[in-house]
C-alpha cells in the first residue's frame, strides 16, 4: 500500500537531526580550497597584469576561463568518470587541481597561467560534481540539503576568509604566493579525502550514459537548471560590480570595499547555515522566499545605491538571500534527477557557473549602455524575478503526478513530490 505524505515525511524529518558524517565536512574543506582559487583572482588582477605584461581586461579573461571551464567541465568529467570508483575519482581530481595551482604559481608567461586556470577549472568542476554525489549518497534523503549546505559552506568560508587572505598575500608577498597557499590547502584536502572518504561500492547495475542522459528530457530538470542559473546570475550580476557602486555611487572610501565585500561573505555563510537546516523540510518554501528576498534586495540596491548605509546593509542581506537558497537548489536537482546522481551534481555545478558567467556579462552590457553602475542591480532583479516565476511553475507542475515524464518512478522523485506538498 503506498505510503502517505505524513508517513513519508516523518522519517525524513527525523533523519535531518542525525549527525553529519565527517566525510561530508572533508568535502566542505576541499570546496574551501576550490572556492578560494575560483574567486581570489578578483583581487590579484593588477599585479598579475603587471607581471605578465598584459592589460587588466586580458588578465580578467583568467576569471572567465575558470567559469567557462566549470560550465563545460562538470558534465564532461561526470560522464568521463561515470564508471570509475568515486573515491579514486575524488583523489585524482583534487590532485590535478593542486598541480594546477602549482603550475599557476610557477607560470613563466600568460599562456601557461591561462592553461593552468583551465586545468584547475576542469578539476574543480569534476570534484564538485562527484563530491556532491558522494555527499548525497552518505546521508538519508531528509538530510540532503544539510549535506549540500556543508559543501556550500566551504564556498562561503572561502569568500569570507580565503579570498581576503589571497588578496593579502598577493599584496605583501606577490600574487604567486596566493597560488602556493591554495596548493597547500589542496594538499591538506587530499589527505582528508584519502583518509576519511569511505569506499563507496560500485552499483550492482553499471551506470550507463544513455540512461543518465535521459534526465535532460524531464522538464523538471530543465526548470531546475533555469532556476539555478537565473537565481545565481541575478545576484552576481550586481555583486560583480559592487565595488564601483560602493565607491562611485555611494561615495564610500575605497579602503572599505574589502570589508563590505566581506559582509557579503558573512551573509553567505549565515544564509547557507539557515537554508541547509530548513530546506529539507520546506524545499519550495526556501526557494520561493529566498528568490523573492533577492529580488527585493536587488531592487532596493538599485533605488538606494547613493546611500552608504543602504549599500552596506544590502550587501550583507544579498549574501544571506543568495546562499540561503543554494542548498535547496542543489537538493532540488538531486530530487528531480535521482536516476542520474552524478549528472545531477554536474548539472547543478554547470548551472550555477552559467549564471556566474551570464550575470556579470549582463551587468557589463547595461553599464556599456551608459545606464550606470546601479543599473546592474535592476538587471539582476529582472533575472531573479524570472527565476521566481520559474520556481512557481515548477511547484505547480510538481503537484501533478503526471508532470514526471522521465523518472517519475524513482524514489527521489517521489520524495520530491512529498517535499513540495510540505513546502508551505
């Protein structure tokens, strides 16, 4: 006899209070190294440009190369490693990532540095995708968002501590020292992966690429991709240009830029913690409230960009709202693509980085149109507003059992249906 929503929800709620495996925290530590490397170049572009004898815009292509490498690399490496042992794959990828940092630190010219960033991005993307699948596999269904919150927490801490530390090292010891530091962090993460990540048995039924690719025929998977890309892209459309908003529009001294950006990171850590604890029980509730909050905060930033107090407060609040939804966005993808857990992690990684690439591009476009730096917040609000509408559509379709075209019979999809019924 099929179980009712109440029967299914009770054990899931109970599982959410169980202790998180140490291995999940090791994955979070690894993400700290990955995230620091991904974002630290924003504070290192001038010295890199001077040392490599290139313009700052050309040095900025190193950031774009990493983001694009993440978008392309996540699904490609997920497919390439589909039949390999998960632990072996993680060890290989974190090792390759660390070597990429060493290559960057030793790069004699721009071409080698660019290549090292591409290699690092590919390894980073693969680790995110496989690591997410491993974290999900080690916890009950009702603790998925909490597990993802730990991994995303590593990214939040990278923004709070890792990126400012990289900028500090770059300023006092040269930009190469920041790469060496991330290399050391990668080595520590490698030791943790080797010693603490358990061996996950290969499924009795070997994964088949054709079977996993079928998830892309499911409209709920496609909606999840759109929601993730727009929600992330909207916030980073404004965040990427927050520094000139702070100095040129709000009139705050440039010395305070790093501190205000740090507030965004602190907000991100708080948002991740809260979202991770709430999302398992109220997944759609978190998505609707979080994306709505981001839209409101972005519109407020556009309206009150000339107020120093408003900019400072809204920078913090945007960090909270953006990362409050992140665990739910990750868990949502695993729920709707439960038949293909590895590609689910890869798809989420690619979707986030698609947003992180498209958002800044959209922001740059409105600036080039002479609409001003504050206009990036309006552009970001437009993206998150569309994301909000897409969340509402996904919720409506999830309440219809017939909405599942591809993986409706999977346990993960059934859990997703229960989650949407308890969203409010």
